[in-house]
C-alpha cells in the first residue's frame, strides 16, 4: 500500500469522479484507475461503485476513508517533525471574507512578512459557500469565515470566536435623544447593507420575517469597507460586525446604536479539510488569527 495510492483514493472520494481526481492530481484517468484497482486488490474489497462518470464509496470504502485520513495525517506529521526548527518556507493559501480580510488580516500578514519572509502567502476573498467549495476541492489550504457555527465530518475546525453584529449610524444622524433604541426607531432610516442573502443581511431578514416586517435598503454592496465609506458620507444605518466598525466608532466617524431588541453574534471560524496536511504555515496562521 503506497501513500500515493491513498492520496489518489482520497481525491477520488472527494470529487466522486476518477476524471476530476486525475485533473486535480495531474495524472491520467487510467493512472487513477490503476492505483484504485491495486488498492482494492491489496485490501481485498471494493472501494467504489462506478456509475457512468460518477463513483460512489461503498460501505467498506467509507470505512477505509477514515483510515486513509489518519494515515496521510500521520505521514505528514512525521515529515513535519523532521523539519522542526527549520524556517517555514512553503506556500499558504487562505480563503476569507472581505470584512475579515480588511479588519483582521493586515496584522497577520505583517507578522508573516517580518518573521517568516520565505512563506508565500496568498489571500483569496469570496462568499462562505464559495470558500467552502474551494476548501472541498483543495483550492485553498484553509478558510477563515464569519458565520453561524458550522460543522461537517469532513472538516477540522481550528478556531471559533464569537463576534457581535451591531447597528451603526452616520455621525450626524438624529435618532431621538440617544441611549436605548428599539428596531422600530430605525425603520424609517436609510439602510446601507451587504447584499441580500449575505450572512449579516440574513440575520436581519430573519428577525424581520419573524415579525412580519421588511425593509428595502437604499444601498447594497458586498464590500463592508465601501458600505462604511458610503455611511460616512450619507446619513443612514448599517448592520455589521463590531470589529469592522470599532476604529470608526472610537474616532467618532460613526456612532454605535444600542438597539435592545436585536442582540446578534456570529463566529469567526477557521476550517481545513480532513484530508489536508496541517503544515507549519497553517499552524502559525491559526495561532496568529486567534490573537487578532
């Protein structure tokens, strides 16, 4: 049994396709077929049911997949232990959200440039579903997202930190005499929100739907930084993670609204796929992200 065969098996299980596994690994389809056949012969069991261009794990295949992950992780840990003390010099590709990229990653990237100059760090931004798909298809090493707590047997969760989602307003917007507010006090104000279906917007929509209410934002955009720029130049209200607006609130460029009937939290979470070897670069990124 070779590590190459086990890696090929994991990719074929992940893609449910020998063709796609071959493309991902840079092999021919026949090479993938031969490796799987040799593995099945050695294990004396059928690992896949072939149905046209699709392949599905058999019950024994699903059982072996857990062992395959353990074998590959053990091999990777052994490899890393031999390099202990060496300067990290590999590549690290991280998928994240625009809000986290702008608010949380500059310090992490600065640290990497200062302390690990040989690490080639790539940052890709996208929506949570897109980032999860990238992780599932090995296009990123790990993903760093803000969402409700997510769980999947194919993923390792490396970090989970709660973050409040808050209402902020333009500094000149008049909303009563200050202090506590109800959401009804905001209903007539212009709203600057992320796009419909985005996670912060979705929280607000769920709250309103439960009460038979709705709002029509005057402006929607996927980039929180652009929303904040618009909010500073136009009277209105937005609903964003506190870490996105903390500096603007301290500098009085925006004001925090104490809306008492909506208290929302989402969670900064880092995931990597179960079949991904956790490198030193990944470990260092996770350690730094948890401190920022």
